[in-house]
C-alpha cells in the first residue's frame, strides 16, 4: 500500500468502530422499532402487516398523557428559563471571584444519581415535612398534600433539568461582547433597555439551546411522575415504559415511542422556525 | 476618597433611611437572588446527606426521626444493594473503556482529516444526543426482542457504550481543536516517526481531554436509569435497585452510598481540574492569543 493510500484510508479506519456501533445500535434499532410498530398479534406471535391503525389507536387511547406531558414539559421549561436566566446572568457578570464556586454549585446536582435527587424531593415534599406544613398553613396546599399533584411533578422536572438551561445560557453570556452594552448605555439607554435590546437578543442562541436541552428530556421523562406524582399525573413516558415492560404490548409501545419522537421533532422544528433559526445558525457557525 | 467616588456614586444628599435600604436592595437584588437560586440547587443534595444519618421508623426514609451513624458504619449490609452497586461500577468501567477508545479515534479522524462522509459522521454523532432517552431505550429493546436476544449485562453494555460515544467525541474534539499543530511538526522535523509523535506529543497534550471524556462517560453510565430500565432483563444496576426499592421502602444505605458517590465525584472533579491546569501550563509554551 502506498503512503498516500494509507493516508486516505486512515480516517475511515479510525471512524469505523464508532460508526459501526452507532449504525447497529442506534440506527438499526429505530428501523426495528418502526417494524414493530406496524405489527399485530399477541405476545410470542407478532405478525408484520403494515398495521397503521396502531398509531391512530394508541394516540387516541393515550392523548391525555400526551397532552399532559406537553403541558408539564412546557411549564417546566418556562420555569427553568425564568429561574435559570437571572442566575446565568449573575454568574457571567456579577460573580467575580465566586464564579467557579457558583458554577460548581450549578453542576453539583449531577454528582448525585438522578433517581436519588428526585427521591430527595419526595422527602422534601412528603406530607409530614416542614415544607409542606408551611405551605398548608399558608393555604397553598389545600388538602395538606403536595405529592401526587401536577405541581410536584412539574417542580421535580424543573429542578432536574435546570442545569441544562443554565449552562448553555451562561456559556453564551460569558462570550458576550460587553462593549455593545456599553455602547447602548453611551447612547443613553438605561440598564433595562440595554438589557432588553442588546443582551437578551444576543443571548438567544444560548436560550434556544437551553430550551431544547430542557424540553426534550422533560417530555419523555417518567421518573418524576412515578416518584412525585400519582395515577392522575402519569406522562407518556409512563405509558411507554408500562407497555414495554409490564403489559408487553410491544406494537402499541413502539407506535407510541415513534409518535413521541415525531412529536418532539415537529415541536423542535416549529420552535426553531419561530424562535431562532438565525440564532441557531449563528451558534452552528462558531 | 477620589477612588471611592469613582467606583460608586455618593448617595444623593437628603436620602432617608428607607430610601437607602431600597437602593441597596435594588443594587444587590441579583446577588441575593443568586444566593437563593444556588440554595435551591443544593438543598436536595443536603437532604440526601442529612437523611443518611436518619434513624427512620418503618421502611420509608422520608421523615426525620432521629440521628444515627449506624448506617454509615455498615453501608454494605444490604446484599442486593451492594450487588447492584458492583454491577453498576463494572458496567460503568467497561463502557467507559470501550466508548473512550472508540470516541477518541472518531474525534481524531473528524478534527485531523478531510474525507468524504465527514458530514454524515457528524450527524450520526449528534443525533443520539438529541434523542430522548426513552426512545433510545425503547428502540434498542425492540431490536433485541425481534432479534431474539436475551436482555442482561451484555445488552446494557452495548447500550451504555452507544450513548457514551457521542459525548466522548464532543469532549475530545474540543480539546483537539484548541491544539497547536506546530508542536507536532517540530517533533517530525526533529526526526520522530508518526507513532513517536503521537506517543510523545499528541497523546500527552490531549490526555486531559480524554480523561475528562472518560469521567463523563463513567458518570453518564453509572447514573443512567431510563435506557437501562428497558434493556436490563434481570440484571439490576444501582439506579434500577433504587427504582425498584421505591415501592418497598428505600433503605438508609441508599443515602449513604449516594453521599459516598457524591464525595468521590467531587474529589475526582477537583483532581481533574488541577490536572487540566497543569496540562494547560504545559501547553502554554505556545503563544496564547488573549
């Protein structure tokens, strides 16, 4: 083999194991799931026969859970933004020598297991906890309960995905050219106007990235609904998990997973179209 | 006095006390807010650690009922829990090893070489990170079902390597991009072979990136619940044990082990940060454009 041939082949040799792994264990499973979603029959005897009604049937049977997941994930994403943006801003511009300590605090939740973090919220929101006592004294928890309410599940989702909102916004703000803000102030805009007209639009790529990183895992989540919710709070993730692992109705489960993925894809495309195709392009170009 | 005046304007004359407090509050609002927000992020961690010293009545460790160090004295008393932890550690170690090697090779190919199909490779690496875990878990299970493969440790390993690869590529790639290639050229000029250049120049310089990527892969693997939930068969990992125990009551040892894992991760983090700083000093031979 000549030197130049070897040089041309080298990248393919380096890539081969990874590409093969991803094709066999990421792309191929999607195809298998597509096939499974179009089968009919009972356990042990599934037949492939282009059963498209699996999609329509499962969607109409579980549309409540779909809409609920959309609602929970949507509210959690908005809350993450409202809580996360000021914090990201403070870390980027106001933290001084505390910056690393604050960043550490933001990622610290990742150092404990996701399930155990959620379990900690179950402890905090338990019927007999001081927090819930306080809330019911203030009349904010009508039946003296927070667990098994929509609020509890949304709170759990918000907490668990908050760092995914903060970090991209922080990364974006940190690179922001402060001279632009100074220019705005020199041109007699007050702090708030300068923020609204300069800082906020310039941080759009971070906001878009943070929103996607929060919304996508939140809408498919079922851990928070299991630990913090009740039967009235089950999300589409709970349905898919139960259909695959308990009911063993694989075609329905596969159809639901596909619908969820299509749903997310559409939501993301619509969002990007309206909220920041340019912002995302800009990020891509960096 | 001059300096102080320049740093912050003097309060307007005739300002009353409440006015002054209000101004102070307005100026420090964002800092006060940060303190509250950070407390919110840290409270659950504090709860986990505090409740590892709880002496619960009954099976549920949810209500504070007295201090004890009993469970710290015997963290591995529950066999199923300890076994699950062992499975998790073994799984995380193996998937870290495999995904770090595969991912590093991919990152090198993507940064260092121009070739046909580069775009396709990039897309294939990004998409798994944007796919919800539940869809990845469900699709893998669909394939294993249709292929008639028994789920268990092997399928868990396959799944974990799969979702770790993309993250390894991203981390190592960012390290390679900030790399000064003239160091390699110098080594070649001084008579190093390609392999020697890699061994003595390239590898030591990207090693912090590889270590960081490996740690990320380890953390992702040991923390994974959703994908494992679908593909574990009868194998039980630490998060799967916790999920199962949720119905039967969670032993205090879960909190003890979680606190230990937290401490270990914090130390590992600190260690890498120090290593990274040292490597940056090493790489600082080149002019840094700041």
